[in-house]
């Protein structure tokens, strides 16, 4: 019995602790790396492209809003960060610039 207790308290058990910590944290670190490259980084890239599209809007561009309405930019208010969209001949509505989902090709 005394020999068993002596083996349980031997320094050899502590030497392998660093290796087991590495094998414990390695999968967690790999998960975060995979999540970053497959979820976070592409989302940041799309957000930068959308922000660039919003800053490059100009009068006459055909756009679609987040609500699905198609219109033509009739005016831009840089100070209040708004755009005025024209729908049809007479209807003009103000939207926040951030409410523009994207440009539509003129075809």
C-alpha cells in the first residue's frame, strides 16, 4: 500500500501535465481559427464592400432598399446621411443611406 502511494506522488505524473494542457487547448484554438476564417473574416469583407458601395452612391444610380423597394437616387444629403429615392414619375421618399441594400444594374 505504501508503494502505491509513493508512485501516485512521484514527480513523473507532473512532468506529463504540460503535454496534456497542450492537447486540451489545441482543439479550442483550432476552433477559433476556423471560426475566424470561415465566419468572421468573410463578414468583415462583405461589410467593407457594402460600406464602399454606400459611399460611392451618386444621383441617377438604380438601387434596392432593405425593404425590397427599387428606386433611382434623386438626391443625396451628406450632412444627414440620407438619400432621396424616386419611384415612378412623382413619388420621392427619403431613406437613410444605410437602408440601401445594393445597386441594381441598369438593364
